[in-house]
C-alpha cells in the first residue's frame, strides 16, 4: 500500500492540493476548538463599541450591536461545517447505496429510481432547498435534510454509472460464482472499488454545501439571529457596505470564500492524483 | 434412467439449452450428456462457440436470464441441480463446486490483498468456526502446498503486484480454499505463455489428484488436455462429437471434427504447410446459430 515516502512524493507533486488539505485541517481545528479560545463572547452586545473598525482589541472590528466580529466568524465555523458535513455524509451514504443497488439490479427498479432522480434534478437546487425548508419547518435540522436531499441525485448518478461499468468485471463474476449474495457483492466488491470518484465528489460537494447553508441563512432560512453564522453576518453587514463599514461583511465573506475555495481545490487535487488523465 | 454409480459425481443428461434473442431461440446445447466420477479429470474440448463454456456455466446455473433449458437433467452427487433454489445453489457455488477462470487477475478483487480474498472464501464455507487469523494461516498453508514460493509475502500482495501466472495459481488456491468436490476450470491457461501454462496445469492437476477433486477442464487445446486429463469430450456446435480416453482421442481421433481440430495444431508438425485451418463444419448443422455468449 502507500508508504510514508509515497505520500510525501505525491504531496510534493501536488503542492496546491497539499496546501488546501492543510488549510482544511486548520479550519477544522478552528471550528472545533474556536469557541473556547475566542477573545470575546460572540453573543455579547456592547452599545458603546458599535461598528468599530478593526483594531488591536477587535481584530475584525465590531458590528451594529457592538459584538466582536472575529469571535463571531470563528464561532460560526463550527455550525457551518457541521451542517455541511452531516448533510454531505447523509446524501453520500444514501445516494451511494441506492445508486449502487439501482445500477447493479438494473431493470424496472433502475428505470424507476433513475427517472425519480431526473425529476429531482429538474428543479433549480437552491429553490428546491428553499421549498424543502419551507415544508420541513424553519430549523437547522431542516437545512441539513434539505441540503442532503438536493445533493442526493449527484451521488446516485455517479455511483450508478460506476456500478453499471463494473458489474461485469471478472472479480464480480468470481464473487457470484463463489456463492456471495447481493449484499456482499455490493458492499465488499463493487462499492469499495467504485469509491474514488465519490470521494472527489464529497470534497467538491462540501464547499458547495457550506455555500448553500450560508445562502439559506442569508435569506433568513434555517439559522436565526443572533446565532453566529456566516450567511446571517453577511446579510447583516451587506447594508453597511454603503455607509463605509466594510469590515462587517468582508470578514465573514472571506471566511466563507476561503472554506469553499479550499474544499474545491482539494476535490480537484484528489481527482488529479487519482486520475491524471483528467488533469485540468 | 436410474443407473446408480456410487462413484459418480456429476451427470449431465441430454441437456438442451438455448438463448432467447431478437431472432428467437438460439440453440447453444443440443443434447449434451457428460458424466464425471469422483477425482476424475475430464477435458471439454472444442472451438469457440461449441458450447463448452455454456456447459460449465450451466452446472453452476450461472446463465443469464435469457437462457432456456428445454430438456435434460444435471445431477450432482445424486441431486438434481436444476430443481435447486437460488439459495441452495449459493451453497453449492464456490463451496462444493469451485471455478478457475481464464483471466485470473481480473477475477481477484483489485483492492483486497489476495490472502484476504482467499480467507473470505475459506470463512464463507467454513462450518468449524475458524477465526480470521486461522483462515489466513490455512490460506498460506494452502498456497505453500500448491508450490507457491514465499506464500506469506504473496498473501499480503495485491493482484496488481503479481504476475499473470502467479495470479492464476492464486486462483487455483482460491478454488481449493473451500475444499470442493469439483473444480470447473474454464480455459485456465489460455491467457498464459507456454512455460507458465505448464506450471499452472501441473499445479492444478497435482492438487486435484492429491485431494481427489474432480476437474472439468474446458479448453480448445486438445494436446494440453490429453497430457493432463483422463478423458476427453470433444464438442462442436452444441453437440458431443467424440468421447474417450484423452490420449486415445488425441492419437487416434475417430470423428472428422476431432481430426480437423488436431490438424490445426502445431504439435508434431515439422513444416507450416502441414497446418490446416479449421474449416470442418457439421453437415447436419448448416444454421450458424450455435454461437454461445462466450467461447
């Protein structure tokens, strides 16, 4: 398998990917321990320090209620990442399993599931997510579920395509001849072999899910003020750009952009490592 | 027919089978009868499309959904396999009847160490409650028994790290891992060079003879068959044209098809002009519909 030297070799050849990976690890650590180390309480308002520009005591400045933007940006990371990760994990697990099942069985089951997924994909994703949150109720759980559902078709189609391609492989034939049942063939032979493209999709998808969460929060869905969340902070700060308080919107925006950028870069990088022919 | 033969392991009787296609039913087997005793090595010889692989797959009931069995019976150890449920068949496949494939490398799961793949087979058919570690030990022992050098190291390798001949010998170990009574070897050496072919055939036949495992050896190479097998069954266009002791069939063929098959082989010839391409066609069979889905 891969030795430490192999990993070092691969990372040196893919410096950008390595940097993106390191940044994601840093972001994750910040998300986990951030709330314990921030200099100010992210919810504490202070009407004497309203809309202060960045300074030594308020690194990213303060917002219209005098709350420390640095503390809020750091604290928000945990919620945004948690929503994105749980949603992507749910849709990857469900989409992969159902897609594999559908692709392996074929026939009318496959036709029915594929058409159902086509219907799902016919809706604009963000609008579909909005509608789902409206139906499910305005809560964090709804955001997670809505994000998971709108991502489901991508995993389904990806896995289905991989499985139909590998269904006739020699090792699958051998597994059938060795008396393995449907479950073992799917979960020990086919799905593990078809997983690499799913991993790429997960990484690309995570960035997109963070963006989606922030987007829904921006229009007032899912997360409610005063909870620190990047989308809400951008929404609150958007109006202040005109009056010159740029820091209210720029820092949460930058945090959001950096996270999405890192996940996309990592996804592209992993794809290049696993399939050099598709290198862009 | 109720003739009982206590040593009889497999009996295929007047098997007629076709595949449903756009042009209606394509006949693949037109009344094939083959029998096999315990520990016997029988070669099923014929060119592509003669029905030899279909015969092998039918024993395991692994034909596609469009296969139609019109007539016949397959008795394995006295039980009619055609009447078995899919669940019962799963117990037979890879357990009492194992298979060796033509493309051994492709038949091994590429992301699992070969030792783990083999241990899975041991555990799947084990009734004595072996631990995974014991199963791995058994696998390594088995690999050593069939003459694989450095078995511990090989067991830790991935299929992509092994040569084709090594993969085929691992494939033989995989077939032996479940202690089968019958091994169906479908062109096990056709993808290998001549020296490796020898090694793989030696491995397979020695292991089978030492354990009393019967082997159906599916091949187009009559010379190879005669060298290693007890009996040869020559097939053409879904029928058996000749059957007898393997060396007799090879040295003194009775049927014109067998003779034509031998004329097309380079063995014992001193000049290329002595080779004749296969042109013989069954006068009874003018319809070109006997092609099976595979060789």
